């Protein structure tokens, strides 16, 4: 939702490539909000927040690259967002292994 809203708002303030810059900023905000919601709903423990946020943002980078290079294929654009969720899952696994190891 944040990506959609910011891609609409972006061109109003940034003329060249505003839609892409707005979508990237909206995506970063969306990843932060969804990570926070996951903590508030007890989907992930509170101490997992920063790890999940960081690795989800890492997953957002290839999602951006994949989506922008395949704008003619909406299935790839929508499917690339799964990389963000995959990043969140990897973040939980990393944090869980660190907790078990310590």
C-alpha cells in the first residue's frame, strides 16, 4: 500500500523518475511498518525487530531491481515483493540461530 501511495505522490514533488523514487521510499516505509506490525501482533518477538527489518530491506533491493526491469510483466512485478517476505523469514532464522547458539 505504501509503495502504491508514494508512487502516486512521488511525481508531484520529484519530476524526473518521481514514480520510482516515490515507490522506493514507500517500500522502505512499508517494510518498517509491516515489521512493526509483526512485533505488535506477536508474530515475531520484540528483539527480532531490527534483524527482520534489516534483512527485509536487503530483500527489498532485488525486488526493486526485478520489478523495474520487468515493468511489462505484472506477475513478475507483484511476485518480486515475495523477496521482501523471504528476507523477513531469513531474518527470523538468523536471529533464532543466534539465540540458540548463545
